[in-house]
């Protein structure tokens, strides 16, 4: 039977780890479990997701990759067993996009949807950091105020008419609304929720194993490992970057330069490699409303009757303080800034001799030559 699984994220729930591990083990998964992970390169899944939503991702839709989705679709159509699509940008698909995708997948006997979901206490700091890595300037408290004000699409909730600027969060993280949209198209019995474990030391119960259980894939033959990447900034590092963003807005620097210099070098090569502390966390007051929101969202998911791999209790948020990092001091931020600048100086390529310096040097040479020539003539 032909079955297509669509993994829709959510973002910041271990998706990169899952996708990288699936891609590296795709040949083993095909041989051992009959699972096809289509595409010629791993980025094909990204291009397929953005081309499904050209209105939402206009800047990323590249005509050069217009043939990517038709190629992936043909690969899955030719495969008689299970196939998997995976990208977190499917989380932003609206009903019209979902309908288009299902029409393209009409060759399959069944289409199932998988959502990986993590508790709000970990998601909120993680998403705020991700926003900061992409030129956003909101403080953590401003970000949380926006999240609280605009809220998820829960029964009885109406966003205020003038709630201020909405920081990016619920569009990607409102799993109640997102799951409802997909369930309306494929049926709740074909929607799978994979919860991110709160503990990482339980044998046989990692996010990887919970995910593979949905696909009915034995993890044992998938032996190719992936590197463990630490992508979390400390509270002081995040605040340094946030303040730096105030000087590096789109009017100040083009995205390509920001992406390569700030994301690639400052973050990827310097901040991630530097000794760091815990990331920014929630205060006791913030935990109160976050826990209440989490409880309401869990109740909605439980009532919907989706299949769960893991435990919905993993999504609960404790109302008690959990040793969350407080705001950094200015000295902490200054230390990070100076350490980062020092690493830039140590590792930056030596600059070429500038035109002014060359001109000055040549002028000195010319003056010496004129003096020597004049002296010879006088003799």
C-alpha cells in the first residue's frame, strides 16, 4: 500500500536533527523498512515546502528549483510503499495549501501527518533566540508580552484589536490550530503527534525513536550517526546579539551579508564555540500564564483524538521556577562583545594594503627619486 507521511515540524522541535539523520540513513531505511525519503539533495524538501506556499515565502521561491517538487512527486508515485516528506515550513500551510498538496499526492492510498511538539517552557526561549538570530530586536520580555497578548487559537480567545506588533511565534507554534487544519483534510485518525521527551536519558524513548515508531521503522539498522550540534546561546550572548541587531537592520546591511557574517561567522564559528551559560528562561510570573496556556492546548489535542507517540504530559509546564537564567548584567554582555571582537581579530584574513597606503608609499619613492635625480644633475 502506498502511504505518504508529511512531517510538518513544528520548528525548534529537533527537526534539523531528525532530517539530517533520516537523510544520512535513507539508503538503510529504504532497504530495511521500505521507507523512501525522496529528493536528490536534502534541501529539496525545503524547496518543495516553499514552492507550495509562494505567497508566504516569496523571497525564497527560486525558479531554478521549480522542478524539484515534480521530481520528488514522481519518485514517491513510483514507490509502492511508504514515503516521507519533512520540513517545518509545512507548519505554516493554510487550508488552500494543504488542499493543493493533497491533490498532488492523490496517487497515494493514504496520507498521514506527523507533528513534533515540544513544551512551551522550552519553545519560548528557543524561538526567541531564533528570532534574534534573524535580525529581530525585541527583548525577551517584549517577545513574551506579544505571545501572551496574541495567544493561540483556543476556544473563547479573541486577540485584542490593538495588540501592538506581533512577534513571530504562534504562526509556527500554535499546534492546536495547525493540527486542526491538517486533520480537517486527512482526518484526525491520520494525524500523529510526537512529543519531545522532557528527559534525554531514557533508553529507547528519544525523539528519534518516537518518530520512527510512527513510520513503523526499526531504528536498529539505521546506524549512521549525526554530529551533536549545540545551537543554544547563553543569556548574555543572546543579549549581545540582540543589541547588535539594532545596528544591523535590513536598511543597514543586506541579508546575504548578515547571513554569512553574523549567522555564519559570529554565531556559528565564534559564539557557539565559546564557553557559555544557560539560555534565558521564564520568571515565576511568566510560568503561571505559560503553564495555563499549555494546559489548555494539551486538553484540545487530547480531545481531538490524534495518535500520540510519546506522552502529552511531556507538554505540561511546571509553575515552579526551574533554575531559569535571569537577564544578564551589562558587564556580562560587554564581556561577550569583547571576546567576540577579539576572536574576529584573531581569525579574520589579513586585509590587503589599502590604496591610500600604496599611494603614500609610492609618493615617498617618487620624492626620493626626484631628490637623487636633482642631486646628480647638480654635480
